[in-house]
């Protein structure tokens, strides 16, 4: 019985691996430069402006688990730790609870992320609530496993644990 369960588990992992390698547009592990800017998400419908954004306090998930129409961030690098997901423009991430963060909220807590956002819009992230000071455009499909390697527009400071707000913009695209 244990042999049957083990064989079934190994087969399931093999099928999952084959399925993932067949996804068109998926970046390969050795193709890191393309991973950071490749538009890999399928086209998504425009966001419902009445829909409230939010975060989820869940176990670690891959960037591929980010729902369409959301900008997803993770507490830790390499898409590890709890995931937060933001659908609308959010002027203050301090409004979204996250127990794994030092502040207890998502403000200044994101270390990796993926923009699986709306239509062709990009997400602009800001280092202060209310969309002030430094910003960075993250076009639809953009992802990066380590925000320590991503910098604010005209700054030498990285965005790791420094995002406090976001807004969706048609002016942020490839």
C-alpha cells in the first residue's frame, strides 16, 4: 500500500513538471534576465473599480499562483512566505494586515512580486503612503524574486521592504 502511494505521488510530480515545462512563455530557471521583465501572464479582464483590494495570509506559493488582475507580493524573497495581492489602487498598504511583517501590515514588507494585473495596465509602486516620493513602474507580466535587486526609478536605493502604496496606470507598460 505504501509502495502504491509513493508511486502515485511520484507520478503526480512528474505530470506536474511536464505540465509546467509546456506553459508557453514561462521563463526557464537559467534564463534569469528574461524572468525579470517577460510578459508571461495571460490577458485579464479590466478590474472592477468597485472591487476592494486585499491581501491573503496564506502559506508560501509560487508566482504562478498569483490570480489574474492582481499585483502579488511575498513577505520573503523568491516568492516565499505569505502572499499579499492587490487589485485596485491602494494609497496605504498599512491598511492591510499581515502578521508575518514587522509592522503587522503589508506596508514596507514586500520582498518579491509579480504583476499579473489588469488588461495592459502596469502597477506603479511607491515608497510612501498616498503615492509620494519614490516610484517604480512594474509593467503587466513583470516579476522579480528579489526586490533587493530592484531599484526606485532614479535612486540607488532598492525597493525591498519599502513599498507602501500602489496605483494602476496605462502609462506604465512596455
